[in-house]
C-alpha cells in the first residue's frame, strides 16, 4: 500500500474527503518527522514507536544519493500490532482488532 492508497482507505473509513484526509496525513507525517528531528520519540499506543537511533562507530550511506547518515529513524511495532500480525486472521480482522484496542484505550483516558 502506498501513501495515496492509504489516504483513500482512511477517507473511506472516516467518511471524509480525500483532500481533507491528505492534509491530515501530511500534517501527521510532518509532526512525526519534526519530533524525530528534535531527538524525541513518537509513541502511538497499540501501534508502535518511532525513534531515532544514533550510530556511533559506523556511518551509514543512502544508496540513492550517497549521503552519509549518522542518525537513522526506527520503528518498533507495538504489542497490539505485533500480536495482530502474528495470528493467521484475515487482514480486515487484524485492522479491526487494532482499532478496537486503540479506541478502547482512548475512550478510557477521556473518562
């Protein structure tokens, strides 16, 4: 799934316009990138954590540009995502399970 397909899927599930969903998606990705640039972690409970790993002894290289990299973005899947992916359930059930857990946690925090 690419970014355009993800925007289409989110817009369909949220009953929102694709244009509004694209704006929200871009804002979300920009906010994650800005937090990582500051050295902060971005934790999405039930989904995963984005973090920056610093490489000390070895310098990585971007194969497309040849640019040297010392900080590398990392994603670690959360428990709900990992457990959902490790089962043999159809993809729709996996997505529903993750959404249900995330919604339940969000609802519980609001009370």
